[in-house]
C-alpha cells in the first residue's frame, strides 16, 4: 500500500523524534535504582569524605541511594579499572582525583587509558599542598629555603606520602625548577611522614592541607608556602610558591567520572546536580574545612583539567625517572 505523501512525512518526522524523546525520558527517570560510587581509596581520608558529602546530596535530591564502594590499591587504578569495565548506564560512578593523572605515566602496564575510558562528569574541589619544614630549619621563606638547600646540597631529606604520589611529584617539580638537590624519603601515607617531619628526621615536605594544617597552627611545623596558583583561605598569610617561583603549581583535586559511552543526558544531569551541591553554603564550608575550594564547571572543563594534569605530571615523572614501588 502506498502512503499519501503527507502521511509519510508525518510518520517519518515522528520516527526521527523518537531518539530525542527516548533520551529525555531516560534523563527524567534517572536514577531509578541505587547508584554505585567507586572511591579508589580507603574510608576516612579526604577523598572519601568528599565523595560521601556529595553522595548524600545526590541521594536526597535524586531520590535514590548513591552508595560509596571503597576499592583502594595501586594509586587508584584498581577502582578505576572496575569502573572502566562497568556498564555505561549511569549506575557506576568514579571518584576521579589527581593520582589518576599521575598513574597514566607512572604505570606502563595499565589495562585502560584513563582519559579515553573514563568520561568526565564534574569537578568538585581543588586543594593546595603546603610546603612545610621542621621549625629547626632556619628558612622562613621559599627563597631562604632554596638558598639553604643549595648551601647544604644533598643533606636535606624531603618526605612524601609515598613514591609517585602528588606529594612526591610536587617536591620533584620544585627540585627541577629550583635546581636544588634533596634526598626523597617516601612513607606509606601522610601520618608516618608527618611524625618524622615533626620529629626532625626529615626536614621538608609538600603535604595536603587537611592533614597538616593543625600541626602548622600548633607551631609544630612551619608553612613556607602553598602550592596552588592563589593563596589559600585556610592560611591567608602564607604566600604561594608561584610568588617566588613563577609557573609553579601543584594541587590535589577531586571530581566525578563514569564509564565512556554513558549517555550524555545522564552525564549532564549529574553535572547539573553536582554543581548545585557545590553552590550550597554548607557544602562549601565543609570543603573549606578540608582545605579545599569549590571547582565547579562543565564536563569539558573537567576533561581539560585531567588532560592538562596528565601532561604536566608525565613530564616530571619522565624527567625524574620515577618508578612505582
């Protein structure tokens, strides 16, 4: 049977509209069941706390539980691989963070490519590291420390949270840009590193704000500078390294990713809700307590941050010949 032209065009237009209607309906009904959020670090740390803060907001706003699943190990790679293998349906999220940008170069045998296989959804926060010294170190400014380190070349010990961590790479970048020579002493986490820094067994460390700030306020450590491009509200009188060393920047950041090919309308919905959470004064205040600053934006903005950070730390890793433990 031959359809009249008008009837044919009407049916064709209706068929063409179906995919768009399907996408709209899918976004409107999402989520219809609990969502798993993989955090690639143990419970209780800053990254875990940030994820739980945002997951509570999403659970309340979207009417389904956003359940945190801690999958620690290998610098975040175990959790990332689990998400890469998950169905791209919006029901598995990943807490992306600065170690992912480092791991892309640090590990040469990963079963995935983070930039290719994890789609960016939204950034959450960015935090400075603090360049801090034991009070016995005579330097009170970054230039004084550089001069002191050059006068004592090879004699100073630089602690880090572990080989290949953000803490370690920030120190290596500082060494490269200043030309100083310090011995890197890796620890298994911030707590033992800070214990030895306070005790004087090591002299300097680049540490995340959250774990060091109370020691700084108590006078057990001296903060020379923060490592972000601008000063931190938590330590407003402490300059940033870039004021003395133009171009230096290192930070710890968090955001949300999903498996590639997750529907765009779900990504956009999550981005919208996460950005709404980040505008809430209570969440802003809690992130500030953790030493962070809200970092809202589009999926593309977060993707650019990840790509830029991956490129920057890749250069440092190759130049310093850093290998994973």
